[in-house]
C-alpha cells in the first residue's frame, strides 16, 4: 500500500449527525481515509489524538484583517495567526480596507497581502454604486463574493442606493454569487445619532439608542425583497435582534436562498455588559438588551440562523477607550476567541458538538460553495482540522491574543474547551496552542475550489400576487426587453 503523509489515531471525528472514533489518513493536503485504526495505510508520520475531538476547521465568513490600509490595527499576518490559533482554517475578509476592495487594483493589493497567511481565505469585494458596473471584473480578479454596507460602519463607505443594490443582485443571480449585507438602515441611524449628540449624550448606551432594532428590521425586509425579486443569493451579516427573526423565517419558508450569521457577542453579551465595558463593546450592530439573547440561540437551533461568524474587527486600545462613545471605533477582535467561547456553551449543554460543527464549518462551507472540499472530515476534503480538548479550562486574556488589537470584551472570561492544534491542508499552523511561525505562506485563496452553481430562479408565484404585478410582456426579474439597447 502506498504510504501517506500523516495518520491521526485515537481521536473522535465530529460530523453534524454523529461523532465517531476514527483514524484519519492524509496525503497531498487532502483526507484520503477515515475509518478503523486497522485499515489505515502506512504513513510517514503518525500522531495520537486520544481524548481529543477532530472538528472540521472553522470557517469564519466575516473578518476584517485591515490589510491594506490600517496596519496599526491588524495585518493579514496577525489576523490569520489569530485565526490559526482559534481553530479557524478559512476566513472571508471584508472590503472596508483602504483602499476599499472595489477595484481590480485594490483587490490585487489585498491578494498580495494575503500571500502571507496562516489560513485559507475568500475575499468579499465591495458592492456599491461605484462598483456595480464591474462586478464580473472583480470576480475575474479573484473575489469570491460581495459585501454591501447598507448600514454605515467603520470606513464610512456610503450605503448603496436601492437601485444599485437591485442591479447588483440582478447581475449576480445568474452567476450564483452570494452577497453579504450589513443590514441596518443608515438614514434612521444617522438621524438618531445626531439627536443623541445634540442632546449631549456621550454614554455607551447612546450607541444602542441610535441604532434601534427597527433599523435592522427595515433593512432586512428591504434587502430580502430585492434579492428575492432578482433571485439572488443573500447572506445577512451579524444578525443581532430577536425582532427581525420573523423576516428571516418567512423568507426561508418562501424559498429565498438566504443564509444568516450571528456572532458570539449577540448570543452571550447584552446591555448588562455595557456599563462594565463601555466603548470596548461598541459594535455595529449594537449588542442589545438581554431579551434578544435566547431567541438568537433558538434561531440557531431551528436553522433560521445558519452559522457563527465573528465580525473580527480589530482596533487599538486607544481607539476603543476614548472619552465619548462616539469617538470609540466600532468592533473588536473575535476570530481567536470564538471557538473556546462556543465550546464552553457546548460544555454547558446549550448545544451539542455536532450543532457547533454545523454552525462553524458545514453551513459556511455550503454558503460559499466549498462544501465537500471544506467543512467536513471525509475522504477527498482538504485536511483542515481543529483538534479540540473539551476538558481544557482557562481564562481568555487579551494580552495573549495574536491580534494587534489587544483589547477584548471577552478578557477575563472563564472558558472550557479549546482548539489545541490546527491543521491546514495537512500542515500544522498551530500546535499545542502555539503558532507554527514558518507556516506563514501556507494559506491560499479558496477561489480555485469554489463552486457556485447558478441560483434557483426566484419564486415567480410569490410575485404574481396582487402586490406586484409586472406589466404584460415584461419578465419581472429581468431588464425589460430592449431597455439596454
Ligand atoms: O462594529 C463593526 N466594526 N461592525 C462592522 O460591521 C464593521 C466593523 C469594522 O470594520 O470595524
Ligand atoms: Zn464586519
């Protein structure tokens, strides 16, 4: 029998529907066998994983690695090191870098920065009024997907007009490309923020008051309407409010190809933490009242929310702790702490390890066209594996994080359950909790393995109702014949 590179023996392989004691054989970056110890091929290297769980490496659909543009906040190198140490083997990076990822040149700069990466990556390019004319060009240049900042946030990119957003969806639908939307209504928030500021409010709670749940409800309703009309794939970023879940449920019931992420901060933190943390917890969308936490868990459990992402948004301690809440930059690092935080919840029996694998790996792999190659421990897949010790306890410490942003709302939090080794396509990028420094160029783009078949045409019946009846002879989900000629 031909010898393979590595055989891992004695671990428990976690799939979304079962956990099995099995050995795993790896050759040429891929898993070649999963099964009984006795049937493993001879290997160059053997390793024991007794007592450990083998999870598909986590796929984080939402990180801001700030490169190019803000190297004092994060670089690709430090961000991807944080991913590797957090059991995350693939990230999708956001376009609010400087320059924003909306031109071929800016995209090339980002891909250059990502050449030194400890994890694999996809690139969400910018969908906005200035980019909607050249989306295919950005895809040709290496973008895997798009992001629309419908709600304003760090980088102050203008929200796309509804016209540009619809046009983008119409162009991307036949290509099957999914668009991430930051779904908050910018106009509502700008107005309310001004009212707060005029009233002299500078306290941390004012940030939440300026961004009420209705901003999320309205924006989700609008973007779902546009994506559904166009038959486009849609992904809602960092879902934060209980009040907008009904829209997701209804859209999914109608067959809209919608995926949704939430983040540990919306599941585990709330306004009770604002007093303690102030600007450190300032994030968009805001962390809300305690009544939102449990419904978000329920939505994960019933599949309304598909996955966990982190919105890893590093800023420096100085930028996070300014006097006025309005001067504190929004967001905080998360890619490295997600797994221990969520595994702790598994230990508390809030979910199973199988649920966690669904949310952290299977669902994102499916959403971005990677499933089978990533998101699963099975023959043929990339050997992306997080080795997890469910008994290991510790306290999260911002000073020990790989990110440049050594300030975290999770600082001091007790956790049980850690990734202890991370394997990326058969090579260790983290071992015994330590970064493997010389793996720095191992990460690569997932563009080459991404498969996004054309989206299903939109639900015609839904729009043949009295609400929207297109004029006779006009195909409702396309440009009217001749209009562009
Ligand atoms: O708080 C946030 N910060 N939310 C976002 O959506 C973006 C992020 C950032 O880039 O800093
Ligand atoms: Zn973000």
